[in-house]
C-alpha cells in the first residue's frame, strides 16, 4: 500500500492540478465562454440542423466557389456578408454562399481548393472579444497547436478576404479582424487585397465598407481570373402568395420568432434565437422633467430557466412602431396587402430566410425587418432600376453614386428607407421593387442590449433595466429621430400605469404582441453574459465612473456590496462618480444611494458632478481629478477601476485624467503612467462598457453631426448631450490679459501696425487688434502689417463645438498657398492647436464639454507612441489662441528635445543613389510636365519642410533611385491637410494608370498627415509622377521597405537573450529565474531605477535557440502574479534594432513637428522668448532661414519659397510664425544668442558660460 496511490489520492492530485492550472492561466482557456443559452436557430424552429459541418464538403455539394463567413452580434456584419455575397454573384458570376461561423467546423480549412475563396466579415465585440457566434472559430484559429484534418498545419491553399467592424473609441479596435488575419497568414493562407476596417466610432462604417470593397473586388478578380459583368438584380428569395391561408390560420406566423412560440409550447434554453416572453413586474419614471424620460423596469424571469450574474446584459427584442410600419407599407404599395399571407423560400440551398414563414407583410415589417434604420448608399443604388419614373431613377442613381450628395441629402438626416422613397418619389408608390430586395437589403431587426442594473445576489429572479428614452432633433428634419426600443419600453410603462392606448411621442405599438401573446405587459428578452464583473474578492477596493445611465451597472455593484456588508462580509472601499445635468431633474436613484450609504458606512462614497447647476460645467472627470490622492492610494491597493458610458468622449477623458493622476501622485512621467493604465486594462483591473445599445444605427449626441467627408473632422462631440449654438469668439486682448500670446503683443504695444481696417479706422496697436478679425504678419521690408480676415467666422450649428476641426469652414477647407496672394497671409477664424496632453482636457477653459481630442493610441494609422509624438493639430477658436500650436520639442526639456537630423551627433544618412542608366533630365517624348501639373485639379506646391535646409533636400537623382526590384509604389510627402483619397487619386492619375493610391488621414481630425502613396501599373509612370511632384517641392521617391521588415533584418538569428516584461514590481531575480525552472538559465536580471525599484522588465539568457522558441511559445501571454498581468516574452533587441527604433522614432517626431509648423504655423514663443532662458528652438529658427533657397534653385520651389530677393536678414515669402512674428532677423538667430525684449525693442546679447 505504501508505494501505491488510492482513489482519494488520485482525486486530490487531480483537483490540485486543476487548481494550479487555474491559478497560472487565470481562466485564459475558458475566459471566452460561449453563451450557455445559445442554441441553433434551426433547432429553435423545430427544424433539423445542417447535414454537415464541413464547409468544404458543403461548398462542393452546393457547387459554390466563394463562402462569406460572418461573426456578428447585432446583425451588421451579417448584413455586410450578405451584400458581399450578392455583389460577388451579380458582378463577377461567383457562386457565393453566406455562412454563420458557428454552423461549421474549421479543421478542414486546409482542404479548401485554391480555386475557391473564403471571406471573413468579423465584428469585434466589447473590449476585443469575438461575437457569440464566432467564439469557437476564434479559439480554434488562435490556438497554439492547431492541427487540420490532413494532419498538416498549413493553409497554403486558402485564399481569403477580410473586413472588420469596430469602434476606434475602444482600445482593442478591430482586434478580431486583425488577429484572425495575422493567424491565417501565419498558417500560410494568402490574403487578397487589404484587410478592411470599418469604424463605427467615427460614424464612417458604411463608407469604409464601400471604399474597401471596390479595390478588393479588383484584386480578387485578378487572383481568380474573374470577368466583371453588368450587375443585374437577382433575387435570393422567392415570394409566393398563399391564397389558401389567412392571417387567422394557425400555421401562419404573425410575429412569433419560431415554431415553439407559434404553438405556445416555448421553453428554454432562451437565447438570441429564442426569447423569453417576460412579464414586467414594475416600471417607473426616474426623471422629474416633462420633456425627457428615463425608465426603471423590473423584468420578472421567475417563470423561466434564465439566470444572470451581476454585470451581465439583458437583450430586449423590439417592435417597430405602427407609424413606421404604415409608412413603409404605404410607400411600397403594400398597404392594401398588409394582411395577405406569403411564403418566403430561398432560391439557393445555402441562403437562410431570416424569419419563419408563412407570414404576412405586416408581421415582417413590424417584428422582423429593420425598417427604421438609416438606409445605406449601396442599397439606394440597388433600388434605382425600380424607380416609378425616370426623374426618381436619376435621383436614386445620383444618391447611390455620389457619397457627398448622399450624405447631404440622406445620411446626415438619418432617413430610413420609407422616408427616402417618399423624399425621392413624392406621392408615387414604389410597387415595382421586389419584396425580396427589402429582405436582403434592410436586414433583420436585432435585440438591443442593456446593462443590468440589479444584483443577482439581491434579486435572483428580477432583472432591472435603466434606460433613457431616445428622442433627438436632427438638423434638416421636421420630426425628431426616435429610438425604436426605448420608445417601445415607454409605451409598455404607460400601459402598465393604466393607459389603454399609449402613444409615446406620437408612436403606437402592438403591445399585446402577435395573437395577444404579450398581453398583461410582457416583453421578449434573453440574457447575455458579460466579463464586466466585480472582483471575486469583495475586500478589493473599487472605483466606478458612470454619468447618466452609465450608472446602471454600478447600481448593481453597489447593491451587491451593500448586501455583502449586511451579511458581515469584509467589503472594500467603494467609490462611485456620478454625473448628470441637475440634481433636481435627472439625479438617478437619488434616494436609493442614501440607503446604500447607511449599509456600507464609510466604505462607500458617492461623488456627484452636476453640469448645469453652476457657472462652470462640471463633469465626472473633474471630480475624479479632485479626488486624485485617494484614487491613487486605492490603485496602489490594487483597486479595480470601472467606466460605463460614452466611450468617444467621457471614457476617453477619464482614461487621460487617470493617467495624469498616477503621474502626478507618483511623480513619474506621464508616459509611464499611461503604460500603467494600459497594464491595468490588460490585467482586467480597468474595465469599460456601455450602458446600452439603443440600436445599431441610432446616433448618440456625439455622432449625430458626424461627416463622412474626410476633409472634415470626425471627432465626436457634445458628450453630455448639451445642445446650443456656439460661435467662434472674437476676443480683444487687453494689456492686462495674461498668457504668452498677450505678453508678446504687449511687447509691441507701441508699434503702429498699418493695414486696411474694415471700417476705415486708423491703424491700431498690436494689442488692440480683434483676434478673429485678421492677421499680423512680418514683411520683408521689416514691418508688422495687419491684414483683415479673408474668411469671416461662421455661426456654428447645434452640437458643434467652437474647436471643431475644419468644420468651421465650408467643405472643402479653403487652404491657400501664400504665393497665391504674394505678401498676404490669409486670416482664419481659427488657428491650429495641438494639445500637449493625450486628450484635450484643460481645466482653464469654460467649455469643458467641447474639448475632447482622441488619445494618440486610438488614432488609426498614426505613428504615435506614448512618448515620441505630439498630438495632431486641430483648429481652436481665437479665444484660446494663447496656447499656440504646440510642438513636442517646445514642451520638453531643451536638452532632451528631439533634434532635427542636422543636430544629431550621428546624422541620418542620406540615400546615396547610383547613377541611373538613363538621363534624369530627359522627360519622356510628348510629355509636358508643366501642363500635367496644371491640369484640373492643379497640383498645389508642397507644404514646406521648414526644418530641413535646402542642401539636404533630395535631388531628383536620389528621388528616382529605386533599390527594390519591381517597386512601383511612390511615396509623396508635402500634401496639404485637406488632401483626401479622392484628391490624391486625381493628382496621381495624370501621370499614368494608377493601381492604388492612398492619402494618410488622421481619423481624429479628418486632416491629411502630409503624405501618401501612389502605386502605378508601370514603373515609368511612377518615375513620371516623381518628376512632377519633385518640380513642386514635394519630397517624393520610391517607397522603401516597411519599418517592420527593416527591424527584422537587423535581428540576430542566433540570439538566446530574451526580454521579459510585465513582471510584478515585487519580483526578485531569483523569482524570475524560478519561472523558467524547467530550463537552464545562463543568466537573468531585472532592470531597476536609481532607487533600486524594479522597472517591471528583465532579461534571461538560455542555452540555445530552440529552448528560447519553446519558452516564448509556452510563457508569452500567460498571467503571472496576484493580479494576473500577462507576461510578455520576446527576443531582446540587438544594438542595431535599438538604434533603428531610436532613429526612426526621432525622425518620425521630427518630421511630424516639421509638417505641423509648415502646414499650420508655429507658436509665438518660438521666437518671442522670455529673457531668463534661451529657447531650444533658436537653432530651428536658423534652420528655417537656411531652408529658404536662393532664387532659381529649383524651377518651382515649395509653395512658401517663392518670391524675389529679400533684404539681408529677412525671410522672403515665408508665412509668419503664428502669424505674429517678432521683429528679429531669423538668419542672425543662433544657439549662442538669446533674444531679450524691452518695450518693443529687440536686443541681443551673447551667452557666456557661468
């Protein structure tokens, strides 16, 4: 017996092993749990499941060569997948099928023939999670030990296309499509075209999709040898009149979701295909004002097998309002047939009817079809051939083909399909449209998810909902835009309170449901589980930020902690930051919080922010900053931090404020604080969610005025919903006003500034000028001149902030080269402004709700890092001119600022081009470069590279040098901020046939970052493009290898040194070695600061490369320590890689700063200095002067380099810095001199060593 294990021993060891795995993985392998309530739609309808889960076998059976998979939570990705499948068939003759990811297995993807293609349309849910139906696929494809049916680990035969749906306001933006694309390519699959990304946060999802799919189809056609044909509508579904049935027939569906509901035998499991018809136990109004509604509802789930946990979501199945149902049926000519019974059958074996049939037109429009959603431009184009007359057809074609016109007429007003048809067709009926087109184009109405506002410990069988009833005024509409679901809930509340005919906001609903099955005030629901949870240990402190209905999940959290305290559990400190407009109008659960304070005592604090009660608007982020010390203390105690609410504005500002708190309280750089916040997110210590999804398409107040036009800002605004008119301020500057701008003007108070005044008044002193009325600039004759504004300030529309990026101007932004009007600097009603923080929170401003600038980490396509780059400029009103245009180097130490390449100890080497085999001065025969440049639209001269001396500009030989064989891609730098994809395409195509072109756009501002690419079909056209842009002063040449490729090339394939990060700060060297105890560690160390505190990173060296590979595979991404930080393991950088990263970061920052100054202007204090400290930018001023070329150095210089010779010491044709330049010779500025001002006079003195 002594040497054997009995059964109990084995059980105990098994439990210990599982516990050990659980501790070290922190649930990694079961963190993404498939909804236990999920079941197939086919089963819920009483049908048999699909015959096979082998997708390749299914495609062969049905003779398909293209499968479009979708991962969808709200139905949008499914809709896009259907549209791709339909377009592929109609335009290219592909035999397509649409496939739900959860219906198939994927271990046979390796057997996909290479003449077939798979498309993936993948939505990202929440914080980087897969949608419910994509969980199994995601876990499989991201697995570490994937083995396919053939035993191979390669997808060499698989060709795929990918498009993602995401929201840039979340940290893990479009992570699903990015991760899946990387995984497929790693397995050897071939991606066709670019992986597209749609951005719901910017309000550009539809246009992103349309812009992506056309070049994708072109690439796919080339890859598969497809021929495009004229697209003709081909129905996917057959509609059959059922004259043998009436709506009273028992087999006719009148809105029931499946067969069990039709027969009255519905039972669980309840899920996204099978709702529970739940009684509403209680409902009440939470607001005390008459013009706004917020509902509290108690949903009774005691009659079901539903359960929930605190922090979960409840899904409400909405019903369309009768008014909209009638509108839709009337304009389509179906009103007389509303109760006629029809059957809908798929014409293809792989197509799915999205609702059960037979049914009626009324039931489809009321319960199943998304008729209230804003209509897409692509769908408008599909319907054009069915217009009732030629005039309507022409208008539909124009709307479908012109995105700007479509935005102006349709999308900016959020019109649904019936409203569009009414607008275009007038009184005409659109009865020629096949009903199948509506089924395909409008999509299925989806459940709306709401954060549960009750604790499952307190009320297991009742679920609380807290929801604001949506009703929004939209410019250009005579009626308010109504939320589908919340108005439906309001009608249910009115019915429960005795109103037999409720009509909230003039809307009526079939409250009793199909066949009166909802009578007694019921609502269809199901539960979706969430990862937004309290810590399992109730003694852990929690900090919650939830303004408005964002407080919903935190009511549940506090309710649960109060319950735990009553049961004598040890409850940690609990702080809730809540904000609303007025304490007497919309203070949610005002009296209830007092009960929780009594239960929790000093463990609980409610900190409020009322935005409209005082002279200054106060929001939760301001209160958070006021509590900085306690917040930091709690975070040091491993507190959990939660945010619920507007991700585009409030949540982003809270993230920024939290980083500032950590930075200030711990006396560490803000960049390090930001890394700490990121680490909290990775460890699930920082969690974020939204209170509800009213509808997939209902605009929140921050996106209601979003423009699709790239030339306009896409930043979300008006986060708290305040509406009003904001006009740019014309602020006179008094002598007593503080700020660097005022100080500078005061230095010139005695100077007379000539110029033509609007009212003919005498010339004014500099400090008397109305800021928004014009510009002060410095002439080559040595005078400061005042010029009136060319573009008067415009009144702002409601919800438009005064700092609106570019929206101040008519589109497109009038961006004028100075040489267009020699000697004249146009005055803008707003000037460029780059905040020094990562988001624009400035406590000294009065318009706190109007300051959001998206953090750099959320700017797609940006070079941004946490330390190296300034913010992207946007336009600020003249009321805030004192801030100037910030540039990274100005706000950093003069000794630590990023230098220009000319100031580096080891200069960036210029590319040395070999002599070309042909003459670079020879233009191809018959080509007139100057004529090409002047063709409409004429290419403007480049934005100047103001910090780069002329002698360092690339020669034409260098620009034409092409070291990469077969490279036809041209890099163009110096583009104007209002350049977009379409504009660059127009510029590029004059030189030859363009394969692709792309202007690099900052999604936060809508402005071009100054550079772009154009790839030609013929390398000679690429060379002609280079010649043309070079003539206008652009930095242009053949694109080089990507940074990642160059970084990889600098690696050491024999290195055995691993870099390990995200280590707990308390970890010692011996503990680091213990992590790798199963391997022989040659050496290990943890990096420490001057106080001997761990930096959380270290190195470990091993015997050979194979062991390193095994360790990376085994340990990278594994949780470690008490808080479960994810261990990061990779090869340590080689010295060459470190240098490349450093040089690249410095160069990127330098180039960004250079472009910001050249395109937008420079801050006043670049030249106007306080006397005690010389500016680190004086050498830059010298560079600017050196940059101005001698006359004739190029046939046509940069757009600010023109002009004749200037008197010595003056700048010719160069835009004034911040349009108010101190009268000092730029050519005389040097590192050895400082400038000192005395009452408007400028003196120089030599600096001497102390």
